[in-house]
């Protein structure tokens, strides 16, 4: 049996990501309340793998998870894209005019901003995860409380979805990385995630990225993040197609390193498609 860490309870989107990537056979999904505990358990080899949300097509980078790659020496070995459909789940018999508060995971709430703009009297309340939010409103037995979550959570808790697909974008999708403590590059890997801190000199970022362009390497993501404790200094997350197993990529990374204070790959994996 392989134990795979994920955020939250049964019925979350993270659980969907686990089963979408690994299938259900021989897999035990282990729910956690926070990502730091997942990373610690991975580093201690208490679990085999974990599946972490890193980016959403509506709201962008999920910095809480992405930034952990700075502190934990774990490796991304897979990627999975999960279409996210958010339902408004209520107690039986509730109508929209009864609802005063809607509970959900902060990411889920921000994927449904249009809903809250259209219903300014409804308050959004951040909660642990989408499935726990459904469990909570069921336990409250208060018709004015609703939750945002998956149809799987609505079915599991036997509560109706008053409104289906209330997320802002029809194509709302979350990208998850599959992470492990083993330092292996999967044989079919074709994408690499890098973290870089550049020298503070004119043109450093330009030259670092030119190292990729010069070798015709496709950069598919560039994200800048503040460095904690350093005022207005930034590190960059860069995703490229290719892996250091390819001599051309290896050469480009060696060139790139000349313009960096730090350059680290946090994993190579097979790029996912929907
Ligand atoms: O609360 C959940 O259902 C989760 O799996 C967490 C999470 C997230 O952290 O982004 C996962 C996917 C969706 O984007 C919304 C919430």
C-alpha cells in the first residue's frame, strides 16, 4: 500500500487529484490540515508521496505550497491537472434568499468572486478545506449557512447543490505537483521546475533566461516571489520543457548558473494534459 499525503478530508479536490494521478488500487490517501506537516512527513519518509496544489487558472500561483519548495528538500515527480467545478451546497430546502454565510477553502472562495459580487449580502467565510466546510454546515443545522465544494462532497454528506458551477471561469483548473522524498527523475519526464535567485547586477535575469533561449529551450512558466527577510528581493520560479538528463538542457543550466546566486531544480516530471 502506498500512502499519499494531501490537504484536507474525503471529498476535497486534493483527494480527486490523488486518485486521478495514482488510481485507487493500492493507494491510501492521507489527509492533513496543513502543508508543513505533509512536507515534514515526506522528509521523514513517513509517507511515500504527496499531492500539492500549486497553481490555479483563475487565481494564479498557490504561494503557500510553492514557497515550501524553498525549505524542504523534496522532489516533484509528477503533475496532474484537475478541472475544478464549485457547487453551492446547502441544507435541504434552503433557497438563495436564506443564505447569509458561505464557508469554504480560501482558494475556492476566490475562484467564485463573481458569485459574491452578484450577492453582496452573502458573507464569505474561509474554512479549512471544501469538504470540511460541507461537514461543518451540516453539523450546524442552520439554513442560513452554505458551503462551496465539489459534487463529491455534496454526495458524501447527502446535501443538495443549490447552484452548480458557480466558479468564475468554466475552465477553472488546478495544477497539482506529485512530490516525493526520492531523488529520481522519472524515465518519461519532459518538464523541469527550477528555482533561481539572481545576482543583483544589470541584465542578470535577462542573461539567465537567455541561456534557455540560446538553446531553444521552451520556458513555460515564470513567477517572481519575495524572499522572506530580504526587503524587496525576489526569487524566480521557472518551468522549462526538458530535463537535465538531456545534455542540451544540462549545458543551458550550467550557463544559467553563472548569473545566479542560487539555482536549484526541484523536480523533473511528465507534463500533464487534461
Ligand atoms: O479544499 C479543497 O478541496 C482542496 O483540495 C484545496 C484546494 C486548494 O488548495 O487550492 C484545491 C483545489 C481547489 O483549487 C480548491 C482548493
